[in-house]
């Protein structure tokens, strides 16, 4: 995951994950594996905050870009599972 990624709705950044000791990363991986195995995800990992970003005017037309901000753990898990491009 790029270290330039924005913080998630949980206010964690990729740098925060890099500071975790190995045991902390293993505990996070264990939790995410258990969530996937049980198909039971905590609400905190399922929360998305929407934002509308203005795009530059092109050919006289204004347009907006809608994005969803996820918790960092959800982004990380999606990246590890190959579902985020």
C-alpha cells in the first residue's frame, strides 16, 4: 500500500501500520482472517464516508467525482485480497 495514501475514516495512515511491531501486524492479520472466515465484519470496518470532489471544468461542463473513504484496515485487507486496483 502506498505510503502516500490518505488516512482512513479511522484516522490511521499507512505510516501508522508501518510503526506496528510484528506481533501487532500478526494480530491484525489474525483478526481480519477471522472476520473473513466467519463473514462477520465489525461495523467499524464497514463504515464508509462519502465525499464529493470537484473536477476541473472540461469543455464548459462542470463535473464532480464521488469517492468513499474506508477505514485503513479495510483498504489494506482489500489490497491484500486483490480487490482494489
